[in-house]
C-alpha cells in the first residue's frame, strides 16, 4: 500500500529511451511522491536542476534522472534519513560499468532555495560545499539489497546507454572535474572502479578519464552538444581492439619510478609512438598491465599514456603544460 508523502519527484530527461520505465518506477514507490515534475531538454545540468527545484512545493524532492530505474522502497529509505539538520540524503545505484555508484538524491527544498546549483564544472559538489557552509549535512542511505555485498546499500539501477560517445563524454567531464576539485582520492577511486570492471567499455573510459585531466573549462559541461569528435575518432580503434581478444593476452612488464615527471614523460612518449605506428593493441595491453601493478603513481602513467596517444606528436611546451596541470593532484 502506497503512503502519502511530502516528496516531489523531479525527473530530468534529455529524451532517453528509459524514460517510461523510469516514470513507472517512480509511480510504484511505497512512499509515493505528492507530485511528479518533468524537466525535459534543458541544459546544462545546473540549469535543468534549478528549473525543477523552483517548481517544487513540498518539503523534499528527489532528483531522478531518466536513466534511473528505482527500487520500490527508494523514496522511503531516503526519507528515513532526513533529520532537522540534513539537507541531502544520497543513495547508491547499481551500474553495469562501475558496480555501485552514488546516484539518487533527496534534497530539502528550503536548503536548495538558499543554495541553488552553480554554473561550474562540478555544480553538484560545489553545491554540497555551500550547503555545508550553511549548516546542512549530507547522509548516505543504507539498505541491504541482497546477499551480494556489491549490491548492499543500493536503491535502484543506473541504466544509461553506454555507447562510445556517451562513455567518452562522461569520463572526459569526470577527469576535468577531479582536476578542478583537486581530488586525487576521487580520481584514484574512479580508476580502481574501472580497473575492477569487466565491462567492455572500461579501457575506453580510462583513456577518456586520463584525457579529461587536461581539458580546460570553467562552466557546467554537462550538455548534449559537448563535443567528443576528435577523441571518438582516436579512441574508436582501441575499443575494437579491446573487443577482439579471444583469449587472455600476454601483458607487457611495467616498472614505475617514484619521480612522477619521469613516469608521465615515459608513458606520454609511449602513447605518441603507439599512435604514430597505428598500434591499437599495445595501449590496451599496457593499460591492463598498469591496472594490475601496485604503485601510487600508476594513474600518472595512465594519464601520460592516454594523453600521448591522443596527441600523436610531441611538443615540449604542450607536455610541460599538461604535467603542470597534474601537479595539483600529486600527493
């Protein structure tokens, strides 16, 4: 039996095929929303979020992206987390590429009116910081979904269409966000998730993540017209190669030094050489070998490999600029 609530569901959509199933999962909530607000075809993300938030009349609202299929008790679990000082409750979702991700969020409307989403590279995390500055806290919703620990605390599925363009755009943005936030811990965690993933798109995601570290920008980049044309042309052969292995290939031996500049330079030049020789096999093998290697700067090697492969030629000034951009993430 559904219960009445003080929650609004704000569904953000850019025409995803999963929208009908998403809406159906919202309507089946044990704690039914008082209202469903649709925000369609508005970008960037911060603008869509603020547009929906301004229409809310209830005490709380849940941001539901159209590629989310929620468990029936999702709203109820999130609502149970709210205390007088809580501005945001966050639940995990089951993702086919990353496993378990933070994705579904319930906001206190009063808090959001005080602190709207900003037009920055990382509007959500900048919002969380501003929310904390105003005395509101964030909590995680806990829920034991099954006997499989990978699914513990999850409240639904994240079901995007993981095609090549989507993957490249998503992880270019993520790389840029980690550098903007000066978050080496977040970057390393994302690389670990991708290293442990069996999804065929994982290698491409890692190369895109590496290249995103050098992408410039100062505004919200989550828009449908975000261009990945050059990156897509360069990385497409790597995806074909990754999918062509019929058996476990022999991986090359890798050794990393403690000097991050030497590491970055070595793999930057290696990536350039692979691109010049049109070798799409070795970049994948070295990426996998680095994933198996334990070293605190292996992400620097991956960044160099990805940046060099995308660049295709060596320019001293460009190299120095890119390494300078990495230095804020070194610890």
